[in-house]
């Protein structure tokens, strides 16, 4: 079982939808590893958490206390990523009716997300990102991962 922050998986889905490649990051986190696992199949189990997860663990910004020491520099005043991400994941879990530590397959999580598209982009769009871009990436990423043929830009509703 893999621990995941909900927003990390949404970021991966959005990147997949935008056709981004996943390569190791200078911070050393595991986005590329979890993205590759997701692209290989979505029937693996995850535990959804608020806090350090499989992606965070090897990151150079994760302190010994398990907290992220990085900041969001694209907003003024700068925000702690730890505080921002904890709050974001709590809002996502509330929207999705999930509790901390919920366990399900990635497929089940994506189907749950799909039932909240459009709409969830109002929660998961990061500072400096356009909601329309987030929605487009989510819709295309969900379409690809859930293996549903849709017209470009069409949002999946009936999976």
C-alpha cells in the first residue's frame, strides 16, 4: 500500500492530461515514480493522507520532523507548502467525503474525482495556475487513465 496526498495524484493526472513527461526532479521527490506506476495501471491500492507521503519521503525539502520546509514563492506573502498542502488536502477530502487514511484503489479514487469534474478544479487549482487549464488537464488525464474515449475537452461523467 502506498501513502498518497490526494492533491499529488490530482497533479499527476493533470500532468498526464497535458502530456507532460515525468523525469526525476532536482528536489529528489518521487513524482516520476508514482506517475510511472499510475501510467502502468490504476488498480493498485493507496492510503490517502494529509502529510508526508510516498512522493515526499525522499524530497530534499522534507525535514527529519516529517514536515516540508519549502515555500510557495509565487504568492505574496510566501506561503509554507506544508500549511498550504495540508489545508488543500483537507478541503479535497471533505469535498470527496473521504477521511484521513481512507484506502482505495487509484481507479476508485479517479472515479470519485470524475464525479466532481467540473467543480473540483475550484479547490485544486494552485496559485498562478488557471482554473481552465487545471480542468482541461484533469478531464484529459481522467479520460486517458480511465480508458474512456471522449472528444477532446469533453468531461467524463458516467464512468
